[in-house]
C-alpha cells in the first residue's frame, strides 16, 4: 500500500467556521421535565433503540455549542463520542448518522490532532479507519497512515520508566487512558494491512504500560505513576473509576479489532480482559453505578456515568463474545444499564458525567461530556445484542 509521506507532519489549519453549516439533529428533542422517566422497560430491543437514538440525537444537536467540539473536534474528547456514534450508526443502520460523521470529518480533511506522539491525539483515527472499512475511500485512510508511519519510524526518546512527572513521558503510553486512545488504531491497521509492524509497536507499548500501572494485587490500573503512593480518605489506594473504564473499553476495542484467528496476540489481551472484568464486576455499587473512586465510593457517593458506561460496554462485549459467563455477568450488566438509562433526562442528555480530569472528583446531575455519550452508545450497542 503506498504511503503518502508528504502528509506525515501535515495537520491542516481549520477556520473558526467549522460548524457554520450546523449539522442538524436527526430527531426532534422530546419535551418534558428533565427528571421525567425515559423508559418503562429498559431491557427490550425497542427501548434500547429509543433511548440510544434520543441520546445520540441530543448530543448531535448540542455538538456545535460544545466547548471541546469547538476547540478541538479532532481531539480525544470528541473522538470517544464519534466511536460510540459510529458503533450505534452501524447497528441502527441509519445513514443519517454516517452522513453527519462524513460531513464533519470531511471538514477536518480526515486529519488527526496535532501532537505527533501523544496517544490522545490519535484516538479519532479509530473512527476514520472504521469509516474507511465501510466506504473504502483512500482519503479517509491516508492521514492516519502518515501519522502512524512517522511514529513507528521515529520512536520516541520519552522516559523509558514511564515516570509521569517527566514531561517527555507523554510521548509514551504512560497514563491508563492511553490504553483506550491509541492501541485500537494499530490493531485496526494490523488487521487491515496484515503488516505485523503495527501490532509489534502497539503490543510493546501496551505491555510496558500494563507492567507499569497494573496493580497485580488489586487487579486495577493506576491512572499514572503519581498515584502509586496516594491514598483515599478511607486509606485505600486511589483507583479512578473512569481511568479503569478507559482501560476496559480499550481492551474491548483491541479484542474487537484483532483478527479472530490471531494466536500470537489475542491470548494475552483476552487473559488480561477476563481478569480485569472479574475485578471490576465486584466493584459495582448497589445503585448500579461504578463510582469516581473504585475503592472509596463512600467519599464519592454520586453516580458517575462515564466510568459506568465504559465498564458496562466491556462486560457486555465480554458476554456477547463468550469471554465471560452470562450467568455471572448478565445481572451486573443489566443493573448497570438500568442505572445508565436512569441518568438520561427526557431530552436525551446523559447526566452524572465527571468532567475532564485525572482522578476522582465530585459529580453532579447536570454534568455531561462528549465521552460520556460515547461510552453510553458503545454500551447500548452491546446491550442491544444481548436483548436479541
């Protein structure tokens, strides 16, 4: 496959009128109180479809006013939403969602964000590659190829010990969120091209992060090395809910996009996935949510839907693919999905989403973010398959 290396370092400058032709909502927002129930039977094909379309359409309507969508529509915050929306569009078979994505990505010239090594800045490429798989248009692929080729051919000199206090460490996958943002790009390219260099790079980076941040006793991931010695108010270690949500979501993306017949890489990721799922399942709150702090939910008692969305996504994916036994995990997934549905208001806004951060923080009902919606839609797709 030819590489257009002239695109290697090119990230086009986009004008302030990115959303001047306002993408229209696909369905009119429903009227009603913000606390009005949105579903009477949360576990049915029709209700999953109804609530998912409502959430997707609300987010699309609000997208042109979203701070992060305006400031960096190619960044990880919007990227996580695009991933969820693509998954839902594929399942829902509604070309209007795909048309919205194509229009937006066309304005961006299918470029990734600016930082050459930073995992966050390539998150969006996962959706570009999915769109390429669907439409086979080369321009959807070339900027991602240019970026990944450059990174692989110019390895970072960033901190070898992944010490997050070192500025250069962000050139490596030194924080747990990165395990959602970047590996799925390389697994997709490996599957697409059958070129092992992509998986060789991703596997080396993932394992380095895994060995650095995965607590073998707790079976949980630290957000980064700054939290190794920190403690919660109850004396427990600090394990951030969404941070671990990022990882389980990232593992699901790896398994989902690796070749099914792969014997070299899949066993390791499947093993980590199952062990991690077992630990996360036991940390679900009585209210169905996973909270901002996994080991000190009493200090952070409010719901947190970004962590819950990614974890429900991972667990439901595991059941659907036969990695996890349904008799053990299905009740947990049902409880988590019910909690997510109850966090959606009558207009389709998902509440209780912790804002951008790196550790547990207080969350309120009115808080929402694009990645929370993305996680919700990813979870919805797997729930829909379970409901069939």
